[in-house]
């Protein structure tokens, strides 16, 4: 298990290094000089040349990647060319905001989707099952930005129940929670349908297995069969698919933060891309990749935790 | 002697067009081991799963009655059969590889299987460990803490038998208990059943296609063919004087009963099958 964990972490680090190479390649390919963009239209060629040197953009590709890598190892993600503040600090300020948004968005979706999926299996073939299926499919087909815009129009603009933009007043937990509701709703909305269908499909598979029949033959209560004997196994494929789709969660956070003008990684990175603020773009993309890799590893370890067969298979790995 | 289990004129069909069981009669008395034999598709497993109401999806009882301890369980409330499960009736299933949940330990499952029994979880666990020892599993405390995939097929079938005995049922139904095992394991499980019968007072119904199992374990036997019980009687009688042509043909196919070496294993031919249908059930 330990060997497996180390292997997975090693693989994750390789992915991060790969991302660094790709990002620097993008700087070379994408038109527009970052130094010129940073200095604005009135900058002289001399100023641009100086900033290009300072940013190390005149160095060969591999040297730039190497310098970036060494800096990252010491926790230095570079300097924001516009505000002149360290990128690491800027990310650190807004990172909790994004993490909370993702967590709450996925959290409420999961808490609703798992019982919904189980209910559909328990009431299989009845109107409850059909209603749950219909609901899931319609919810999946709505993109989160549409949900976000309509949620904003209805609940913030028309009804004026919740704030439309921002992340609440600093220090005021109540207003922060109120500001979190709509973005988290928009992010989780699609996931409810997606997860409920996944849980239903995996549960149907599991509930047909002979060991469920054994448990029934011994009079184990049906709720216990579903939650302990069925769901535990059904969660394994659900978790692995969830791990793969976490990238989508992070990208949906980017959109939703822009729509709700909510401070966060997504807001930071879109603003930085528009301004050709390369150090910020690279820092944020690296951190987002890091989060994605960490969550994937966490999901894999969780699966191994649930399924002893997988645990044993890794014992030799 | 009144019957523990009494099945009368039971008819079961699948999806409305295949009658898997047709007008079957079967009795099991306390203290007796009854065999139910027949080839694949003869309806014997369907009949067995109907007793506890665990028929596969699509199958339903068209007619007849199943009575347990003189009370009908098929007419009336649906729960009647469910209450029997894991209490009055316990089952051992065919494939020990898949009969246990793969992500829970054997001990954990044996505790859950005693859901109808009184007592705290800790007591049930201790009972489970003792029963694992009773069915001949070495190092039972360790095994109770193992997952199914960590045990061999034979050991899992022993654990399945332990599960059934834990609830101290009046009727033990074993659906093809040795079919998924190799010959050595099969002999060991048969031996175990014989041993357990000495202090188990309830009735046993063994569903199998293996005549050797019936000869070793059972007092009486029912022979099923194409959904019908074609012959019924004491094991000795049926083995020595089969009356129905299907029973005769089935016995002739048992390699253990061949007197001389044959080039091919005997089979029941289509010409023979044609004669079975004219024969009346006995």
C-alpha cells in the first residue's frame, strides 16, 4: 500500500513537470510579448527589452523551464508583472475561496445524488425511478454556465434573495455563506444528475450479484443490504469516474467565479490570461494541476481503502 | 408425521411463456435429508428458490401452494416468506466464490446473517468464530477477520454452511452445494454434511444434479425432468429399481455406476427423451 502511494505521488509529480514544459512551450507559441503587454502601448522598445531580460524571456526554452522549476521548488512562483506582488501570495489569498466553492458544490450534489440513485434502485421500474431518471438527464444536459446565469437572474436579480456578486463581507460568516449559495448551486447542479445516474447504474449491477441474494436469504434488512452490501461496492466505480471528472469540476469553478465575480483561482487566471500576465497564469495553472493530481490520488487511495481486493493487488505493486 | 415443508401442485413460469416448474409436489420432514435431482434446466433450482420467495426477476408462481409447518407461505401476506429467511429456513448457495460480499470480512457478514437471532454483535461474532471452527475451518479467529477472496473455494463453502447453521434453522436448503467445487473438496463437503447431520435435528433439502451426493447424503429423493417431478421415493429404492425411464437414463449416465470402461461417457439420446414424455409421473 505504501509502495503504491509513493508510486502514485511520483506519477503525480511527473504530470506536474510535464505541465511546466507545456506551459513554457505555450508562451513561445502564443503570439504577443508578455513584457509588451505588461508595460502597455506607450512603452519604448528599450523598456520592453529590459523587462524581457528581467523576466528571463530572452533565455532559451529549457533554461527558462529549469529556472521556473528551481523557483517552484523553493515556493517561488514568480512576480505578478502588473501588481509586482509574488504570485504565490496572490494565489494563496484566493485559493481557499475556490476550494470551498468546489467542496460545497460537489458536496451538496453528492449528498443528494447518492440517496437519489439508491432510491431509484429500490423503487426500480416505478414512477419514482422514472422521475429520478428524467430529472437526472435533464439536469445533466444543462451546462453549469446556463444554470449560473439563470440562478443569478432569478434568485439575485428578480427575487433579490441572495447577493449576485462577490464572496461576502470579510469577517461576516453569514454574508459569506449567502454569497456562496448561488455559485455552489450552479457548480453542483449538473453533478446531481451525473452522480445519481452513476450510482443507480452501479447499484443495479451490484444488487444483481449473488452475494446480495445470500444476504436476502438470511433476512438481512433491505436498508442494510442497500447501504452496507450494495453501496459500498457501487461507490467504487462511482469514485473512479468521479476522480476522472474532477478536472471538469475545476474548470466549472473558473466559469462560475467569472459569472459571479467571485474572487478565486478561476477569476485570477482569466484576468491574467486577458492581460498576458504570464507568471500568474503559470502559477495558477500549476496550482490547479496540483489540486487535480492530489484529488485523483486521494480518490484512488479511497477506493483501495474500500475494496480489500484492490488493496491486496497493490500490496505487491 | 406432519411435514415441515409441503409443496403442492406448484407451477412457476418465467416471463409468461416458459413453465419452469409444473405441478410439483414435494415434502420434507424434520430430521430427514431430501434430495432433489435433475439435469440443468429441469426446474430444481427454481423450485428451491420459490420456497423462500427468492425467485429471479420475471418468475412468478402461477398456482399451487407452499406450506411451512402447516401454514401457507405463498397465499396471503408477502412477508410470510421473508420472515422465514435466516430464521426458520437457511440456504447454502451453489457458488462459494460469489456467495459472500467481497468488501466485507467473513465475520462481519456472519454477524449480519444472524439478524433474526437475539444477542449483541459481540456475542454473534463469538458464535460465528465457534461455528467456523465447528465446520472445520482452521484458525477460525483469523478467518473471521479475512475477506472472501483470501479464502479457498472449499473454505468459503464451509463458511457458507457455517452461516446456515448459525441461525439454527428448521429447514436447511442447499442449492448445488458441491457443484462449483473440485472432486476433493466435494468429498470433504459431503463428509462435513454427514457429520453435521448427526446433531442437526431439522430437515435438509439438497438440490443437485450429482447422484453421488444424493446417494451419500439423502434419505429420500425427488427426480425432476422438464419442470415435473417424475419420480419420488427412498434413495435405495430409486437407485436399485428406478421406475421412470428418465431416472433409469439418468442413472445410466452416472460415470460412478459404469461397470466397464467405455470409450465415451454415456448421454441421454433424443430417442430416449421421446419416451420420457409418454411415461406418467409416479
